[in-house]
C-alpha cells in the first residue's frame, strides 16, 4: 500500500514533442505529490508538486494532472528540449508528521532527440 | 541561499567497516531526511529527523542509524558494511513543522562504494 508505481521506465521523445510520465498510488493517506528531475551525478531537484485538492498545476512547460478518484497523477513536459533529458521521479508523502517520508516511483529515463 | 551540502562526496570502504556521512541542511530548515539510491531498488527512505528526534523510519536494518544536532545538521552511520550497502546516499532538508508538509530539497549525495 506504500508503493508508487511509475511508467514508462524509459521514454524517447522528439524535440518539441510532449513527454508524458504516469504514476499511480494506493495509499489514500498520501496528500502531497512532487516530481523530481535528476541528472547523472546530481541529487534530485524538485520540479513541481501538487496536492489532492486541485486537478492540475502548471509551471512553465511542466504540468501535473491529478485524478484523485483513480489515484493517478502524471507529468506533462510540453515542447520537450534536449536539456530535459534526465531521469524523472514521482513521489508521494502523507499528511501531518508523515510529510518527511517521500515514497518514490522507480523513475523514468527521458531522452529528447534533437 | 546555500543548498543542502553533504560530505564526503565519495567514499570507499571495506566490508565490515563502519562509515559516517554528514549533511548540512538549508539554513532555517529543521527537518532532514535520508534516502538510499541504487539502480535496483531506486530511491528508498531511510529516516527523518526533526528537532533532533527521529520522526519517521524506513525499512532498513538497525545497522543504519542517524542523529541530528541542535543546529539541524545531521549524520547517518552504517555499521558492519556489506557489499549491498554500495549506493548513493542522499540527504534532503525541509522547513517542516507539525501538521504541515513542505518541499524537500536534496543535496548532491555521497557515493559510497563497499569493496
């Protein structure tokens, strides 16, 4: 019940295209859903996050769509660029004192071809 | 504002030895969480410290331990190292209070190799 399942494992997109990564969770106690971007040799960097009271959040070219009833959320990268090539992780954490415990998906390796 | 810093960045140890890793959170952040990242298991939560107290713990053996100091800096220790402990150990800090959730910011990690 603590798992977060992420797909696809890898993704190849042409420059200018839309990259879509999906995640699903089971634990209804989760109430915070961030996405992280990680480049080789670096720590994960927070990209964007959402809470279950909204269905969509957009920051620049990055959008999170959230479906509370389906317990699914996804990251859309619009106008994908070669510089977006990295590994992306979705995550979830619970409310109150569980907030410091992020449960991560397995990651998606994104490659954007020029 | 300086980010999360971790020392050392790279470490090579022998099976059976012990190791201590250090993390300095972003100024003003009181919560420090530790994660282990491996190609096979991905990112796994180890533990979280808030105000010098362990607030959450993951499913790791007792060989993995940590502590937090009054200035919010944190250390984690792994005793009796095993080959499978080779991983990138990541520290993340947050402004967490009680009953709220804030963003976690990660450091660059410590790459531990056990031979």
